[in-house]
C-alpha cells in the first residue's frame, strides 16, 4: 500500500465524520404559528390578578429555586451577571444614576409573576410550576423589603403587593 493510500484512509474517516456532523439545517424550536395556538402563550395576567393560577410560595422556597434556576444568569444575589439585575436600587430612579431593576422600576407584582412564568428560565420557558413562580416572586420581592420574608404569596395577595414605583407610571389599565 502506498504512502498516499495510507494517509487517504484516515482522512476519509475524518471527512465523513465532519460531513455527518453538519446537518443541512437545524430544526430548532417550534413554528411560531404553532406556539401561538398553545393556551399558555395566550394567557395574560393583569395587574388586578385576573388569570393568576392557584398556587403558593414563600421566599425561603424561592431562594432555593433561585439558586438552581436563576443565579447562573442573574448572579447569586440577583444583582446581575450575564442577565440584568432583579433586586436592589429601590429609590434610585430619581438619583443621578437610576437603575431599573424589577424591584425599583416595575409597577405591578403581577407583572413579575407573568414574566417569570412566560420567559424564565431563558432556556425553558413555562417549565416552572405556579408554586415555583409564586416562590420566586416572593424571594425577589422580599430581598428589598417589598414584602416580608415570611409572606406566602398566592393568587389573592400577590395583586395587593404595592411596588415602590407603582405611581411612577400613567395607568392605562382600568381602575
């Protein structure tokens, strides 16, 4: 067997492996038209709590979930990493260096629940249970004293949470 033949055989194996590993197209996710027909994408939770699901959660439970599901992007203290900070900076909006965190900027606690439910974790939206989302909401809100750390959030009391910047917006939602 010639030297060229000896070198050609391994090169052929490497080349065939590369061709097999490179699909012509990647079938990622689902068609947006299909997704838009799924009920969870068409459920909006309003500021008054309409459409909130049954469930409950505490800050202690949320802290554990946060460490597993959220800290990788939002940092272990929720003050930012590769994703934006969630906590801190309450009262900074009128300062020279305003910071828009969930706790400093968002007007309704129900918005926090809705956003977590729809979009988090970023690689698996809608994967958290209602109890886990209530717990994460309780943890995030308790870190800046918006709610006490021993409050158990649920569909009845979440809409009653008064966010620090609630009056910082012009309401278009019916009273």
